[in-house]
C-alpha cells in the first residue's frame, strides 16, 4: 500500500480486485453502451449481479449511453460497496483526440457524482489502460493529478480515495505518479 495525505484527505494505492472493495462506491471502467464488457466492467457485473445491468439499461433508456468522460451511478447490487459509478474513459488514438482531457473528466465527474451522493470513500481502477490502450504512465499521471486536485478543494464529502490496481506493473506506475 502507498498513500498520501492531502488537505485532510487520503489517497491510497493498493493491489487487488476492485470488486472486493468495502467502500461507498467503486468506479467501473465502462463503455458508452453501459451494457457491460470484459476487464473490470465484466468483473463488476459478474460480482454485482443482474441488478446493476438492469439499472444501466434504465439509464440507457432515459439518456442514451454514457459519453466518454461522463459518469452515471447505480447501486452496488451484491457487491460490498453500496454504489457503482460507471464512467467511460477515452480510447487511446495516439493522443491527438483530446484523450487526456477526456480521461481527466472521467475521474473528475466520478468524484463529483460521489460527492453529489455525499459519499465518503471511493475506489478507482486504472481507467483506459487496458482494452482502451491508454499509455500507462501518462494515464497514471492524469489520474493522480485529477484526484489531487479534488483533495485540495475546501469542501467535499469524500475523505478516502483508493486506486485498486490489478497488477504490479500498473501499481508501480501509479506509485511513481503519486510520488512525483
Ligand atoms: N479489479 C481492478 N482492476 C481490474 C480488474 C479488477 N477486477 N480487472 C481488470 N482490471 C484492470 C486492468 O488490468 C486494467 O489495468 O483495470 C484496468 C482497466 O482495464 P479495462 O477493464 O480493459 O478497462 P479500459 O481499458 O478502460 O477499457 C474499457 O473494456 O471491458 C471493456 O466494457 C469495457 O469497453 C470497455 C473497455
């Protein structure tokens, strides 16, 4: 575990499976259809059960899908966390398509939604660095910067922010970003 205290809030890195987190909300690296997929999306739907997909379908029926950089919220179903915040990271297309801003927005909008629900703790995966191909070091820097920016706010319900990283390589990249 690596962690950093900032303005009374704590950012922590840990290795593991995000579906096992006991926090108010875990964040899903979803796709715009909100209908599930592989990777962390697949793991969350598998562990959380059909209730989560049902709520995603209701959101889709109401507002269409979830554009990259935006976030929606459902219950946690069978998960230990009360909520799942589904956000959509950018697909890496070489960096000229505003991917960095879209990735930062995915973190910012997930935090804003958690705050709207007065949540105190949230766990993020490494958004976009799997199937979406975002270069890991750049993504980690953007993620840590966006979360540090949140921690510097004077008000806000969130007290603990976790990054739950699935492999050592990803963990090391986030540790490097946290320490820089
Ligand atoms: N817990 C934590 N992290 C996980 C887990 C898990 N259970 N499973 C995978 N990961 C990690 C991956 O190793 C990677 O580091 O999450 C990170 C993000 O990888 P993806 O899940 O592939 O997400 P992303 O790159 O954002 O691609 C999203 O993939 O699964 C589909 O439906 C999803 O279309 C969307 C796309």
